[in-house]
């Protein structure tokens, strides 16, 4: 039991055609829910902090909570920085004990993305830390956009090998039509599986990452809306598409929104049931249980239950 690297975990995931869940964490209840779910399902696990999570909870608290979860559950856990946008935040996480960082320079021109990713890799690798990078832009791809617009958003398969060769990054997030948050598609959900196949042809044994992979589970959207929430038209990636991607060299799948929805809808429901409830344990406890059920379910969708 330790905070571990994802290197071997990804090798096994690629070989056995499943994906590892990477769940965003912001507080104690979320960490407990996810780690208990992974323990019960015997699944490999990545916990990830965004810059926003570090700001909200402070890195030192989150680090100690993750260490406590390792001690409590006996799990091996990968500790990852999600969407590091510059060298400094990546360095701070590497120096602070993370085993994996993402440098997200996907909005920058290709050469600048290469330069920044390589700078992070050169700092991370001698310290045993692995690096995720990104190509393409995370944005929903609607039916009515042109081929040129599509090319500008989605990963360009012709750039992938050159990018990996030049940067020596350890995994690569690729844009294939997902986006962050609860509103991913205006019309029918669609992922560019053709692009994914083309990328796999160029780099057949390389771990790929899918961001924006929440399915925006309708039962939790409904529960939220039934208890005073307002999430009209929220729509995510259907879970059969996530399972399909997990069998196609997507070795890491990022999920945050589904946990937020489980938590918030449950807290709303508890307040509705008992407006006199002012004991945080009596609404955060049920919220933690709801997150745990969602994570257990997702681990089966990804195919990683039983793979630890
Ligand atoms: O990439 C987005 C994740 O859901 C993290 O979101 O930046 O609000 O913490 P956040
Ligand atoms: P969702 O918003 O779909 O959960 O995506 C989370 C994510 O990609 C975090 O990096
Ligand atoms: Zn993301």
C-alpha cells in the first residue's frame, strides 16, 4: 500500500483492454467514497486534484487525506495533477509527492505544447514522476460544423507520434468529442471513434486518456431537478461509448461531474426530506454513500473492477 506510479497500471490496462478510473477529489468525503468503492471492487485507482481543488482545500490537506486513505484501505493509489497549466504548478506537485502530473498546453500552438510538455517531462522523469499531455481541444463536436472546424478541435492523428517522440510524455489525452461539465452535447451524443482508431494505428501501445467522460447520469440529474435544482438539458457521454473506448487503448478515464451530481442531488434530497437537518454529517454522509455507489458502478463500466 502506497502512493504509486501509473506506469505498470497502464501497461496492464492496455494489455487487458480496460481503463482505469481517474476521479477528481476536493474533500474528505469524496476521497473516502472513491477509495472505499475501489477497495470493495478491487480496482486500480487514480485520484486527481485540479488547480481549483488545490486552491479550495490546500494541497497539504489533500495530501494527508490521500495518505490517510492509503493507510485506511491498504490500496495502492496514483496521485495525479489534473490540467496543470504551467511548469510551476507541475513542479510544485512533483516536489510535493505526486506520482503523476498533467501538463495541459493543448490550447497553445503545437510547437509550444511540445516545448512545455518536454520541460515538465525533463523535470519529472528523473524524480520517477510520469507526465500526461494533451492534443486537441475538449469541446463538443456538433453535427453542423465543417470538416475544417472539426479538424481544429479534434486530435490530429498525424501529430501524435511526433508529439510523443519529441516530448517523451507517458500518456496522452486526446480530444475525440467529449467536453467537461454537465452539458456535453446539444444534439445526439457522438464520439469520433474513427479518430481514436487512427491514433491507435500511429501509436499502438501507448496509453491514451479520455477527459470529459461523465455520462451525466440521468437519475441524478432528475433527482437534482426534483429537489430544487435547475439543470435543464444536461447530457453526457452514454456509458456504452465509455466502455467501447476503454477497450480501445483509452487507459485512463476522467470523471468528476458524475460525482458532483451524485453528491449535490443527494444533499438536496436530504434537505427536502428534513428541512430541520443542520448536522453536516447527516447530509454529507448520505452524499458520500451516493458517490461510492456511482464509483462502484463506473469501475464496472470501465472494466477495471477486479483488476487491482
Ligand atoms: O477538468 C475539470 C475537472 O472537472 C476539474 O474541475 O477545475 O472545477 O476543479 P475544477
Ligand atoms: P467530466 O466533467 O465529464 O466529469 O470530466 C472530468 C475531467 O475530464 C477532469 O479532468
Ligand atoms: Zn479534464
